[in-house]
C-alpha cells in the first residue's frame, strides 16, 4: 500500500497547530498509510487508532540518522526499533515537510529517492523538493497553523502567488478558510468520564484559569490572576479551577491559595497531554497566557481568552472561532526583550480581562458551538 510521511517537528505548540495540516494530508492521500515524523510528543498527542491511516510514528532524536520507530501494539504506541530517517522514507511515495523554515528533514527524502517531495526551501536547498511552495515562513502576518495549509495549496497549483499579496493568497486558500472556521481538529476521542474525573467537577460546571508559562516573564503576574479569580467567583456560575502541570505546583499555589487563611481554589494538574485535552474539553471556557493550551482549547472547541505580551496574534494567537485576546502594550524603548515581555504583561489590568471573560462567557451561553463534541 502507498505510504506518506508527514513531517512536523518542534515544541508542543508547533505540533498542535500542525493538526489541521495533518488532517488535510490524511484526506488528500486517503488510500495511504501515514507515518508521522517528528517529536516524541506525537505519541502522547495522537490516540492510537483514532486516525486509522496513521500506523507509525518516527521520532527524530538529535539527528536524522537516529530515529525511534513506534507502532501500535495492544492499543498503545510502542517502540519497535531504531532506524534512520532515510530508511523510514524508503517505502514512501510522498514526503511532506510542513516546516518551511527548516529543510533539514527534506534531504533524507531526496536521497531516499521519494517520488513526491513536498516542501519549501530557498536558494541551493530548493532542489530537494519537486512539489515546492513560495512561502518561506518569514512573512510576519501568517499564523503557524496556516503555513503548511498554504504550502499545500501552492504546491498543488491551486494558488498562484505571482501578482498577489500574501493576504490575497490566504483568502483564496480553501484549506486556510476551512480551518479559519473550524479552529483545529481533535487528535483523540473526547470522554466525559475522564474530564470529570480529572477536573473533579461535571462537564460544563467549571472554568479553567491557566496562570503559568515557560517563563515568568511570559505570564500575567500571579497577583493579578489571584485578584481576578476572587472576582470571578462572585460573577461566574461555575467553579473556578486553577490549571497547570505537575511541575508547576508552587506557581499554581500563588494563585489558588494566596496567603494564610485566604480563600483557596482547587488546583488541577493533568498527568498527561491526553488528560489535559479531556479536562480542557470539559470546561466552559479557558483563560491562559500565550501557550500551547490555547491550541488544545481550539482542538476541543472550548472558548479561550488568551493574554498576550510581545507575541503577535496573527502568528501565535488563539484559533477557535469564538476565541478572544487581551494584549499588553510593549515598551519598545527597552532593549531587553524579556523585560519588554514582562512589562507588556504587566500593562494588562484586571478590569480588561474580567470584561473580556464576561463577554466570552455570554457568547458561550448563547451558542450551541461545541454541544456535539462529545
């Protein structure tokens, strides 16, 4: 049977925004088996068997000549051996490298003699692809979700960029327009019993506040989150839960507990990416800093309000049709980008966030969006 390799590397957020491209690839080559190539996180994101065509995940370690191969065994992803990327491409008729800013994974496809090599590369590296797109990932006004979607449309010849702006090309892309309306696809089955068990509350009876980030500078101050949730408790007809990872307990306690003798809110710390998907799916809405959690919300149709510092919404903003953002003011006169990020978050006041959340909550209550997701 014909096999396609779909390549998506990067951190969790990079992988999640690639889900739309993954579904488009599955639909384009619907009679093929598919190998997902990239990070080990794919074995946690994609539920075994959820996409019947996906029967293999090739995890790139540090180099293309060191690949761990996973296949489905007894209903789970199990490592079955080690290989090289070139060897993994030997039985592929198509390799689609979605990361247009890095042709590194495209070279093994060329040397393996793969018939169709989809991607984008400039200059000397352009020879590695025979289905090329013009977009090179450097335009500042295209969302990371839409980059591989536009790449596929351009490489198919559906869109001719000559004489057109990028905005015009995006408007012409049927794939971009499809996912602009849908957000992102889910990579697993949603299960109310798991959402309820992890959250400790019934589906739809809680809201989530995720106050953490990869760095303190990339997050709204804990004191502001604390002030906000004390106000939310009086105005939202749902339990306010503080969400984070098992490694973020101290940070979460700053928001959930405050000082000695103060009101305590429950902390929810999913043990896996799969559990995180379920608990976010069960929430009425989510409040988060700019993070991968906003893309999980888009995939499970949970409205989200994202607080943004220096990040550009057009590139890394939330993706659900009902989602909203509150963006800080970046002090460009400061040279240090981390300080600029911190100051941008500090410029966001509680009133702005509260009002945006109340608007988001009203939209959620007056819409049927998401009612059928279970």
